[in-house]
C-alpha cells in the first residue's frame, strides 16, 4: 500500500496466502508481522507513561520481583541497550506450541548471561521486549494482548489485528514460505514456516492487514492515542546504528528512525523465515508505505525500490 495524506494511491495483493489450497493474497489477508509488533509495545508503554503509571526511566526491578539482570531501565529495554539476549533458540523450537502467555517465554532466556553492561551499546533484543510486555501486564492488570486491544486496536478500529494461537483455524492468515531452516541454512526448495511459528507476543509475531496498519499510521500522527509531545519522544533517535553521507539509521522507542537524502522515515520492519515486512511513515512529507509479504525477501526489496522513487521526487 502506498498513500499520500489521507489518500490511498495504490493497494494490491499478489501471490498465494495458502499455496496448498490455492488461496490468493488480498488486501484483507492477515500477515505475520514479526517484529513490527514492537511498535505496539512501545506505544503501550507510552500510553502508560501519559497515564502516570510508569516512567521510561523506571527500573525493571520496580515491577518484576527477583529480576536477575540487575539495574535495567525501561528506556534500555525499548532502545535495545539492556544487554538481554534473544529467545529464538532450541528451547523455543521445543516449547513453541506452549507459548501462549508472555510468562511462558521467560524460561527461554531469563537464565542466560547478559550480553553486555546495560547502556553500553545497541544489540537487538527480543527478550527485552518480552520483559516490556510483562511490565505492561503488571502495571495495567490486563494481559498484554488485552491491553493493546483495548488501548490501541479498538480505538483505531484495527479489527483484523491480533495474536493468534498457531493451532487455531483462523480465517485469512497468510502462511509463510521460506528457503531457510530455523538455523539459517539455505534450502533450494521452499517450504512453509509453520514449524517455526508461535503465538504472537510483545516482541513480535502477531498478525495484521495493510489496511489496519494504515489506520495505525494515521492514528499515530493524528494523536488519537498519545500526545504529539509523547509521539516525538518515542519516534526520536535515541541510539545511532549506522550513518553515511546520505543516510542515517537510528532507533527510538520501538521505532526505527532514518533519514535518507533529507527524507525522515519512521517505522519498523518485520523479518523472519517466510516473513518480509515494512511500515515506512514519512511524517514531513505525508507519505505512508506498507508492504507485508509471506516470503523471505520481497518486502525488503520493494521497500528499497519505493524509497528510491520517493527520495528522487525533489
């Protein structure tokens, strides 16, 4: 989907939602979001801060008893500077069908040693976003899934967005198709990714449609959920990841913050075997681009092409 201001200029589905049943993708197909869910988790934390129920500078120990990683702040979790590692390991594959609550993810990484001293560098952390989800549950007395439904999805009428248990027969969920094994080994023949998938979490893996993500982008910048001051806080660069003469790449709170040839881009990607997504919001130019893909790399390739077109306008 490509839009300017409130006008959708192009929206189309391609390929198969389910090859075995010959079901085609459409704009109503629900795609696995992978890490795009982190934007919802960041927004949930921002909502709770505006409700004065927490602060970005609070420590995890304030919410989780016997937290083993020492003095780590919510800011460090949001910016991937906490030192907490990942949960995509052999234990994840063994337990994936039982991961229905956020607390079920903790044994997958909670006993691992920190990767580095908190605040000393950037390293992408899915485990850190599980901790954020647990903080949301502790503060709100709601499950993470119920909180984002109540305070994000329902107010924005994102009726097709949710996390689904993988053993349920859910209508219009795209099956991912990949050349890769879970360990990254390339295989010549594509296969589905169902053996890698679990129910979505605060770190990723929920499902949505391009229309719902369009509603999310509009609602975010129309201040339907948080103030403009709070929006600026979560979408401003906190950590610099890469820079060259024409491009800067940084990370805010659950959002990538980029500048390409003077064009500011806010959003997030979602990558996983059989998943390749991107939401790009150009807040200064009123463009929104969304691509959701159930294969390994076409979403990223299309994003690069669209960015090249937009940044050549002037």
